C-alpha cells in the first residue's frame, strides 16, 4: 500500500502567487535564473537558486548560498507573502499547458516507503546534487519543491477530484510561459479519509521527476531520526503528526501525485560535438547498418524506434532495423538504450554519456528548431531527436527494479517551486 498524508502547507498569498512561484531550480542555469528574477523581489528563485543574489561566479554549493536562501525564505514568510495553513489538508494542483491538462494531488509521502521501494525510482542520482538538496532542506527546515510522483489511475479518485475542481480555487494564475496553475484545498475529514483509503489500495507510487529531492529528503529523515529533538527533549510535534518513530514531519516528503494517464512526457534529445573523425558519407554508411534511413521533412519522430538525425543542414529519418529492437527486456528496448548501445558508443565512441564532454542533452520542450540552431551555429556537429519514452515503459522498468539510461524523460509542464512548501 502507498501511504500519503495531509499536511499544513506553506503557500503563497493568492494575489502574489504569480510573482512568487517559479520553475524548478534544476531546469535553468544561474545566469538564466538571474534574468528571470530581475526586478522581482518575490521570485522564489531567490530561495531555490539564491546564488543569483551573490556575485557571479560564486560557488553554488558555498555555505553563504544556502544561508542566503534561508534569509530570503524567512523574509517571504515574515512579510506574509507565504502563509501557513491552519490545519493539515490535501491539495489539488491543476496545470494547463496548451491542450494538455493534468490534475494531481499534493500531499506528503513516506520516506520509509521510499527506502523500502514502495515508492519506485528509475534513475540513479548524482552525489553532488543529492548533497545540495539535503543541505537546502536542512538549512531551510523545509522542502520547497515537490517530487513529481505518478500512480496507476483509480477511477473513483478521478471522479472525486473532478467534483472538487468544479468549485472555486484558492489560487489561480497564468505563468509567464503560458502555463496555468490552479489549486484547491481538501479540508473535510471525509474527503481526507477517502483519499487516504484510495491510495492505500494502490500497491506503489512511481517517481516521475525529482529523484534528487526524494533521495535528499530520505537522507535528512534518517539523519534526524538518529537524534530526534522531539523525542530527546519532549518538544511537541506540529499539529497532525504522531509521536511514534518515523511519524514526525521529517519522515515525509512533499509530493505532487498525478494519475499515469494524465502525465505528459516529451523527448530528451541529444546533440554531439563532433563526428568522431568521420566524413559525412562514412558516418551515413555506418548508420545504414543500424537504421533504415530516409530523407526527412522534419525532425520529429512519429513512432517508437524512429529517430531524427540533423546533419549537414538536413533532417534524416532513422528507423532501427528490426533485429536491434528484438528484445523483451524493458530497458534494452528503450530508444535511448538502443541509441547508446548501437550508435553513440560503437560509432561515436561515447561510452558514458554521463561524463562525456562530447554530448549534451536538450529537453523536448525546446523543440527540434533548437537542435537545428545548435548544429547550424557550428557548436555541435549533429543532433538526434527521439520519440518520447512512454509512461508505461517507465513503470515497467521501475516495476522490474531497473534503472533507465540518463536523460530518458522530460516531463512537462514543470511543477512550480514555492506553490507548496512542507515545513519540517
């Protein structure tokens, strides 16, 4: 069963939410964040990427960066821009991006269940990024951005949520990128009990996005469990939390939980710095052994096992020859795996895309025009566009205990940092 709990969120004042809430800290550079936050003292980037208020070139992992984030966070609370709920609630969070519409439940999920594998992951984490989020949580005593979880859709829960979002929302704004963000609260005991019961029927949850956030929250939980000040001093826990081991606010992490049939995955494309010493004709000849190649009008693949290659100012449509995709292994048949195994490693000599300086990754939100721009600029020699990994593939890999290749999925729209905070 999956255990989720209501919590008393720290939330933006409704009329200020559009100025406060921002894209996640890890989808932009410090320079981009500095530009976005310019002229907006309420921008949550001053909390999630506080190096933007320090001199350019400051080490983003320096102690003064975390201290500045805490200072800015406390200022938003002291000024009333962020306000705590009076009681534990569940929240509904709707995002509308163009024609795509998704509604999730905001709650706190169990760190213990994450550690036991009830909350399933599909990616490896990097120690430096995990350390960063753990330090951020510990310094602020808060989780300020949700982990994006998904679950196999439950029809009764779908109906319940549809009824709730027909009412007046607490928060409703359209961000600068055109994505609409709307939130409702569920405060009644019957509604809370129903939601908890529905998730108790679900055998597991899946991390869609936010592996570093969840890993960091679990680390803080384990560390604080060893020397719990609540148990050691007799200090009471916040309202709504039990006194038993593993039942304090540290034991849970902030999550936005969406049904699997509503999430949207975009491709994670690849751009390569060079052709590994090959001439154009020689490269195409090597690729012919792996793909059926045709001239392409655009770079957007239309189906699984089809890729786009932008090279020498032209798009080529590549379709893996059947023998390369003939496997039942859920990881081995992913397009990102096939590309790495049969193309990037043997043809381009990129053995480890995590560490190679000759490859970069471009989220699908930027479109194929961005790939053309990067190659046409001369900064990159070619680009591969991929068909998106499906949510079913992600869940199958996670169910098997597998780890997907790096940069396999790009979820959109992105959850906003600062929309909900979980004080620990």
